[in-house]
């Protein structure tokens, strides 16, 4: 059986989520971006 060289999309998402949760500055930047989008639509 061939060994999978690429991580599955789900694995990549989980890894990304873990990194973001440990990076508070990045989380704050993303939250601000989301808030700006919501206030523009309203």
C-alpha cells in the first residue's frame, strides 16, 4: 500500500487552527478584519 505523502485537507485545517489559537496577535488581526466586513454590510 502506498504511503500518503500529502496531509489531508482536514489535517491541514486542524494544524492551521492550532497555530492560530496559539498566536494571539494573529487572532486579533483576523477578528478585526471580520468585524470590518460585518459593519460594512450592515
